[in-house]
C-alpha cells in the first residue's frame, strides 16, 4: 500500500498532460483544414498515363481548394473477384468509408435504398441552374419501366466493348471494324451507357460538417470540363493523343491530333448516345450479369435447342429458347428483384415459422436438460444430506464473475445481436427494419 501511495502522485502530472494533449488535439482537429477522402485520388507513385492523369487532376483540385486536404480512401478489402462490390460495404461497416464514393449503375439503387448516399438534387440545381421540378423529372426510370424497355428493345448477338480510349489501346481499328450497335429486326438499335460515378457518402458530415460540400465539389470537378482537358493534355504529351475521343481533343485545343484518331469515332459515339440506355440498375442489380450469363449458357448448351438446330427446325429452337428465357426471367425477378407471388410467399412464411419454432423448442429442451444435469451434480452436505446453500458458493461466483462478463460481452451479446438481425432487413448505418420471418423464408426456399 505504501508503494501505491507514493506512485499515484507521480502519475497525476502525466495523466493531466495526456488529458490536455487530447483536448488540444480534438480542438485543433475541429478547427484544422477539412479532410476529404475519395475514390480516384492516387496514392504513391503514378502508374502509367492514367495514373499521371489522376495525379494532375488531384493537384488541380488542391490548387482550387487550398483550404481542404484531398486524400485517397483506404480501408478493409476482401480478396476475391468482387472487390468493387465488397470493398465499399466493408469500408461503410468499418466506419472508414470515403466521403466521395465510387458508384456504378448496378450499385446505385442498392446504395440509395440503404441510405448510403446523399441526395444530389440541390447541388445539381445550383450547378446547372435547373428548377427543382426539372431535376425530379430527370431521375432514372423506375425498375418496372426499365425492365419493360429492355424486354421490348432490340436483340442481337455480337462481340461488343465500350467505345473509349481504353478500347483503342487494345485493338487496331485498321484491322478490326467498329461502330454503333446495328439495327435489329424491329428497325431499332440500342447500346449501353456506362461511366465511373462518384456519390457523396451520407455519413461524410459526421466528423466535419464542411466535408459534404467539398466532396461534392471534388466529384463535380473530377467529371467536369477542366479535368477532361487535363486528361486529354496528359495523353497528348505522352504521345497517345490518337487514343482520345476527337471531340475531347478539339475541346482542349488539339485540333491537329484529332485527325489521327480512328475515322468515324465521333459519329459512332453520337449514334450510341442517341440510342443508348443505362447499364441495368435496380434492386440487387450487382448480380444482373450473373443471371443473364446463366440464361445464355443454358440456351447455348440445351440439348433440345441443339437438336432442333441440327434438324433445321428453327421455330422449335426459338420456342425452346423462349421457354428458357422466360424461366430465367422469372427466376431473376424472384431472387434478384424480390418479386414473389403473394401465395408463394405465404407458403414460405409458414415453412419458416415451423422451422423457427422447431429450433426454439429444440434449444429449450436441450438447455433444460443441461441445467438439470448440472443441478444433479451439485455436491450434498455429508452431515445433513442436503445440498450446500448458495451463500457458501458466493466467493466462487465472485471469482467467476470476470470470466462470465467476458463471455457475455464477446460471445452471448453478439449472439443475441445476430439473432435479432436474422429478423431484420439489416442496414449498417442503423436504418434496419423488422421483416419477421422473411429472411428465413428466402433462405429455406431458395
């Protein structure tokens, strides 16, 4: 006890210094320059011409906004082929999400539904001078409208790629022809719009209310005219001007270099834009290509289709392919979009109820059996033959308390939370909704 008494006064200045340092750090962090973390900001040495473009664009933004610090995003990354989908979700779950997040069309609806992104309407109205009603009218099609457009649109089979500078760095346009998607039997043509997009993370203002505005400024700048000119200039200075769209070269003042581009590039791009539709977007559309590929693979390898084509019976082949596609569309509607007929959903919920009640009863009887087994093993008092009183075991319970608390915090509390999540449409940002047995119904009846 004497040692403790002498040591504690020596700790007080140290603790006071640490507390003062923490207060000063907190105050300086609140008053210091806002930090904007974003996808697309390079870290380390640039790799290739695209890396150099990213560095120059980031430097130009920093020159325009010296009051802010623009930094690359980092965080948790899972190995595998779906890093584009898993990495942002892991960053959100770990509370290290970038303030300006990468979003593609397939992810957009999921991110909006889960409230990961801030609405951009007010910023767009400010930048473009649009009236609020015009911004609302410019929103994407609803999911049913978009699916109907895809189903009634043109159908064709060909090798296709995006019409951009990356494509012409991989193919020789003198050997491989290119152009917009040709017209189908209906006289219509269609192609896909796609682009790299940035969205402002809904939690970006939690640590600093100045960050959302700067994240929007960065997203607007990165996709704007000045950044496009910087990229074009970088390509030209590296001797790769012929791989840049001619319209971008002319916009940046490089008219002579535009004549070296593949002939017909601007014309093909104009036709594609006129007849294009966005990449599939909607609920769970991250998996849309998986479902589409399975349908195509089944049609290509189906024995009845092959046999009909071998016999020259094209109507039979078309009928069989149509049946496969209808079956696959119904499967995608159910599993990806969640369109389940009410009577089927009621049956699934009844199945789920039986399974959940059965699991609860099994747990109850097993737990009761375990408790009775341990109760029977309690030693009895040799003198009177009765069991020892609980007061005699107080010290033992006190010794076990730290271990019991540790088990409760690290084992039983996560188990209880996980059990509650099983009955929710869980959202990592705290907007979870109770869905009853629907999760069990979906898993058990897949």
